[in-house]
């Protein structure tokens, strides 16, 4: 079983930094128009597992389609290191861009395809 660890992560320039507790058991590669262009690899956590350390204010908030998710980009470097949204049951969720976590071997992950394009 994967172990829950506290990972650090953030955007490229360092303005946005956060800590997140996750086991990376489920990493999703979504084929929707937005995720496929960005190449996002996402894992979802509840807000209590997510701790903004720096730069949580003043982010560029991009929304599209059903506007369920706030895609939050660093205004300086443009990287979307996390997003906030609601699960289908209405619970608040934070989507973590696994590519923005420090020290994660992306080649060791086997992302689960998610057909966001059809939703
Ligand atoms: Zn940045």
C-alpha cells in the first residue's frame, strides 16, 4: 500500500508554495480539453490535507464549461500547481498537480485515465 506522506510543492517561480498530505494512490490523467493541453496529472485531497504556505492570494482564476473548478495559476510564471473545486457530491476538494510536487518520480506512477472530455 502506498504510504501517506507530506509533500511540498508549488509553481515554477516559487511564489506559490504548499504542503499536502497524500499517498498518491490515485493519480488521474484527464483527457478534457483543459487537462490535455496542460498535461495535468492530478490527485485529489480534502481541504484539511492541503496547507497553503505562500502565494495563495492573488492567483489567476480560470474557469470554463460548468465552472465547477477554479484553475488557479501563478500570475508570474503561469503554472497551475493546484485547483479548487467541488466533488460531484458537493464536497470541497483540492486538485493537486502532481507534476508540481517536489521529489516525486513521475515515471513510477501509473496514472488512471479519466474521460473528462465526455463530461
Ligand atoms: Zn510562479
